[in-house]
C-alpha cells in the first residue's frame, strides 16, 4: 500500500512515518497537517506551522519547475537570452559607482565584485524583479511534489523557521521556486548563511547590502579561496557550481564576472 493512501490519523499517530508526496494538488491539503507535525518535531514554532497551514498549492510553481528550458541551451544562446552584455555593462557601472562597498565585501569574504554582480544581474536583473509568488506556498508545493521532495524539505523547514524569527512573512513573495531577494536564496540557505550586511539588526534579502553580504558569505562558506581564480580549471570554479548545478549557468557567471572585474 502506498503511504499516501494511509488514513491521515494513522500518519499523525506515527512520528516515524514521513510526510507523503503527490504529483497533483490532490492530497495537498491533508498533507499540510502531516507536514506540520514533522515541522514541529524539527523545531518549527506556532507561527511557522500556521504559515504552512495557510499555504496553497502553487500551479505556477509546478509549471515553472517543469519548464526550465534555458539550462539546455548552448552557452552562446544562454548568454544571449539572459542578456549577458547588458549584465556586464550594468555590472561595471555598479562596481564603479559603489567601489568601496564591493571592495569591503571582497576584503571580508574574498569574493570579487564581478562574481557577485554577475549573480545579481543573472538572478533578478539587479533587483528589478525579485518574484511574484508566495514563498511558503511555493516551497510547500515543491516539498509535496514527488519530483524533488527531499531536496526542498529542508528549505520548507527553513522558510517556516524564518517566519518564526520574523524575518519572513507568511505573505512574502519571491521567485517561482520560493527563492528570496536580490540574489534568490532558497529559504534554508537564507537561514543558514544569512548576514546582516547593513548592521540594522535584521537579515532582509530584499535589502541590497544584506543580500550581497549573504551571497559572499555563502560562497566563502562553500570553499571560496580568496585571491584564487574562478574560471574553468581554477580553484574557485568548483564553488560557482555550489551556487547553481547547471553547467551553462556556471560558465556564464565565470565569463561575465571576469568581464566585469576586468
């Protein structure tokens, strides 16, 4: 018998039974109660669990998850579609305009401005579009969806804990996969690597200083070696792979970053 066909009361009565999954919206509402029990066992408080219970199945998220065609493009087409020339030009201008800010990030974390600006430009067009999808609903949907449940589970727990901390609202919006802020952090990573870049006592990834400090911190914690190269075959290229698993994306960040830093 499939676990998702077991009575809900049995699932709730057995803490050893993991939350089930599904490939459509059918069962999602019942699953939320099962997941809330798991979340409580993982340290999520009342506010976080309430946010989960208020989540809705996101058809837009599922559609986006099934349609990531650009990562299958050649590098040349990927760069063209993503507007690489514009990202490089704007990245250079931003670096020149706020040189001290980027120099301070590199001094603290070892990550050059070009890499941070390439990521910022690639992810949100330098903050011009940070998403239009409810974060908790998006992450809950992807955790329920059987395709990558295990991958998104810790990010759902992270999102709910951010709600508990007051650093994420149940109504907060992000990208289609629930990514947050200027450089599109998944909630579990935001919780683990978040940095208060502007010293206001809060971590808000819609704030540029917080977002770029968090991005630099993430890369450093993943093994970035200050002063080492980041092109293919160089030590820090492996760290770019930690940011995004698509090889064409990795190549694009390395190439754009070099042009911006040049």
